[in-house]
C-alpha cells in the first residue's frame, strides 16, 4: 500500500516524561521493558543520541515546541511561556491542522505549553486514561487533519504506581518500598531516615523499569486506537521524552532528574515512525537535540520552518546527507543552575552559582563519575570558552527564577519538587 503524501499527514507527538533512552530494548537494554516500542523502531527512524535541552519538565517541553534553548524561550522552571514565541502547534494550526493536546502536570494551562492547541485537555491521569481522552477527541474531529500531543507521566516518580507493575521485574520485594514520594529525590539523610537498604535501592530501580513496561503497553494501545480510527497510514508518530532520570548513579541524590545534567538525565529516546514505515530501520548515530524535532516534522510535511527556530532539520541526516552535531547544550534552572556542553568524547558541567566546572571523559568514564578537569585543563578551557559564548552571559546575565504562588508551591511539593532546607549537600 502506498503511503499517504506529506500534505495528508497527521502528526502525533508522544512525550513520555522521565524516560531514559538506555532503559529501552531498542537502545540495548537487556530487560523486556519495551517490546512494542522495539518492534515499532524496526519500521521507524531511531535517533541513538538525542539530548534534551533541560532536565526539567516545562522548559524541556518548551524547547521541543518552540525549537529554542531554555535561556531563549525563558520558561526556566515553572513559569509561563512567553506568548511571543512561535510554537509547533501554532505553525501546524496555521497550516490547516486541527490541534489538540492531552497532558498532565499543568503544562497546558499553567505554563502555556497549550499555546497553539485548540483542544487543551489537562488533568493528571494514567496513560490508559490519557489514551481514552485522546481517542474521544480524535473521534470528535474525524475526517480532519490533526496534530495531537500526548504527554504520559507514568514513568515519573513514584515509579510503577499502577496495579500489577510495582513488582513487574521483581516479585519478591516489599512493594511499599518506593510507593511514596518520600523515596524520591532522596538525599543521604532521607535514605538513612527511611533505613533504605541496597536491596531497597535495587527494588526501586526495578520499579522504574516496571513503569517503562506500563507505558510501552499504553503506546501499543494508542497505536491500536489510531489504527481503529483508520488514520494510522496517514500519521507521523514521534515518541520521545523530556528528560531521563538518575537512578542511583550520582551522589548525593537518588531517583531524580532536576539537579543533574548527566547523560542518564539528558539522553532521551527519539523514534519517528513515518507513514507507511518510510525510512524504516534507519539508525542515526550522530548527536542531535530535542530542538531539532519541530523543524524535522515541518520539513517532512513540506512546511516552512520559522526563522525563529534554532533547531536543525534532521531529514538529511537519516538520508545520509549530513552529520550529527559537534556539540550539544543543556540547561537546568531548578535546584541548581547548571549548563552543560557535550561533545562525542567530553562533557563539561558549569555550576553557575559556585562558578565551578567539572569535566568528564565519556570514553573512559561513560557513567560520568570522575571529574578530570584538573588533568585536562586545555579541554576544560576550550569547552568553557565555547559554553560561555553559547550562553551569551554578557547579554543574558543569569536570571533568577520567578516567584511561585502558594498554589503552585503546594502542587510541586506534592510531586516532590519542593523541599525546604537540606539542599546544601547539593552544592558540591
Ligand atoms: Zn519531565
């Protein structure tokens, strides 16, 4: 069967919050966490090394939608995306798409990531319910060309909270361990207080994988719905994430993403399934960034890429006509303000308030555990100069995070994002 032409193509963008690339079979994980996505990858273009622009949910999504880096779009943590920015949804709506989003966490209405979406369905919900709500909207707009954004929150802490998934990969441990938010973003003091053993830590890691398996099944359900609605053959599906998760790799905090820009947190999956499985099986090994997704989608559809977009069109890459990026950049404005620059071999982290730099040799130390900035001062200086130039600190001094109102604080506290005191250990 002939694939539909780009002008008839619907777009579905799925962002799976907190999903690490390396916990998926298609990226080499040895556990069966993602049978459906692994199979879908065979008929898709898979980006082996896509990096998120932030380790924080709203800014990272804003980078996907505006194709801008965080310092440019200004959604630093939990504030409002400035309406002057052009979003992917706005471009598609302008081009005649009916646009709809089903998302968690106040992203659409509290942070303005709903800009450009006519239908904004925002409620914290499990992936199966999200699918149901997406399906209802799709059924209501039958016959219209659409752009749908689906945001799943089920991989995020507390991990594997759905019945049947707590002990999906470890049936022997006490399922109460890791069920509540107090186990997450956990510093040494919290771990002592909870008397967490090594087996408990291992179990919570198993729970993370259980959450991935849950979402994989939800993705299967979503695609089944697209098929049932008879739109699958005319749909471009993108599956990606806003950031990964540091499990127990990096001290002092376990089961978190915000304060870190290590690869565990910024390397995200990116699978693009084109209509009819076009370009299927292509693996793109070069480094790319999540700001590149929006221009790539528009390029495939034959639509003009807004001048304001910073990202690159990746279409030439999987046709073998261009290389990956030489460097990629990420930023965190949460508990710590950090910026990073990553090359094929090196990662330089800049902790801004402390004005400290850490260098990791990714070839010798893929886990980013040993700072080698003192051993490689020339590399440190070279990357530092490049990072400072990119960050444009002269023109854009380090901004302060905006004040949050009490309602927002309460919401973030319930998600484990706000903790009073005891942050000094992070300023290492
Ligand atoms: Zn997130």
